[in-house]
C-alpha cells in the first residue's frame, strides 16, 4: 500500500490544473480499499471538484505571479464506508517552499491527518462559508472545512517563512474553523479531548498560543535568514539555521513534545543533514544532539550521518 501511494504521488506531479489563484493544488482520491461494489467514478468527480474548489478560490488579498503560487498536494485515502455516502479516511497534506537562487523546494508541510469523515453524493456542490463553517449538514460540511483548514495552515506557514509573523492572519482563519467546526458523533479531529496533543485543535492552539510565539520567529529565521542565503553565503546561512534550531530547542525544553515542533520535523531529516554535512565536527555533533531530541525517531540517523 505504501509503495502504491508513493507511485500515485509521483504521477500526480505530471499535470497541474490550468486555473489557479494563490495556491496550485494537486488532489488525489484513493478508493482501492473500498468495496468493489461501489461505483468508483464518484471519486473521480470528487477529485475534480476538490481540485477546482481549492485552485479557483481567492484565499488572500495579495497578488501572486505565476512563479509565486504555492504548490501543494492533498492525498485523500478512503478506508471505509461508515454508512451510505459517508466515508472515513486519511488526508496527506504536503507543500513546499522555493529556496532563493536555487531549484530546491524545501518541504514546509508534510502531515497526515488520520481523522477525516465526510458525506459525499456525486454531483453535490462543494461549499464553504467562513461565517457558517458547520453548514446545514455537518457531515457534508466537514470535508470542505478540513480542506480549507489546511489551505490556511499552508498559507500561514508560507507567509511566516517570508516575513516575521506574516502568517498570523491565516492561523486566525484556521482558528475560526476550529471554533466553528462541524459537529456530529462521527466527526473527530476538531476537539481538544479527542487526541492527546495531536489533531487540528492542538496544531492551531500551538500556533496561536503566545507562550509558543517564538515558533513564528523560528520559521522566518530558518527559511528567510537561513535557507534563502545558502546560495550567497553558505557559512553564514548555516549559522543562522543553527541559531534557529537553538530557538526550537528552547521551546522544546520549556514544553516537550509540542505538536508544532513535530509538525516541522516531519520530512525534514534529509534537508537538515544536508545543511550541516559540511559543518565543523563540533557543530555537527551539537546539531545531532539537538535534532535527536527534537526528532527522536530519527535520532540514530542524525548521529550516524553527522558524526
């Protein structure tokens, strides 16, 4: 299954929708785990509808050039049918940020939401109203609420990486969705008590909590003062990135295992190792220690690659 998802992910990158605003999204709906008795063409319709819903919507008040559009991917993997027209699955969200004077795209969001439940009937319009997030049918509204929530998260992180606290507006919009989310017994992921520090509620809480405000400085320092300067002055850029990691280490010391820290570390091990491969032995050792605490699952990898 994992190999199949990876293959689909690669195929998705071949073609992009022609029309877009700030966001250029690729959307794929996987239905191979559902019963063969279901007419699967409904999910091709859903795929197209979701792609148009995201790409044709105006998300900000800013003007974007074609090369400035934020590229992202949504992989909706349907796992079961709860009742007629009601599906349960996971949603993989990925977005990348271009690095100045390079062809490299740095991953900025690489997260799998495991709590996606929604109702969909072929041909039904996909609607979302900021002032009425829950809509008239929570199970129908939950799909667009989840998708819009993650578009705002993507925008928030992207803006944070270009200007200090640049993403605040979008994190507040994500908070509005959390506060007014569709509510039904089958719907999960929006409330604090459902998952211990690991769902949409907690990601948003971490992002708007002043106690963790340093995370926004971290993103700006890591991307704008660090990665974007690698081309012109690699040593100075590496130092800025190291200083940014010290900020992240301080946040982790104060409150270990925060979701926002784990959110950043997802898919970052290769990039971080590449950045510090050429550093001094002392710096490599220090970075390996920091990263081993921030990203425990890859601690041995950092230790081996940065020794």
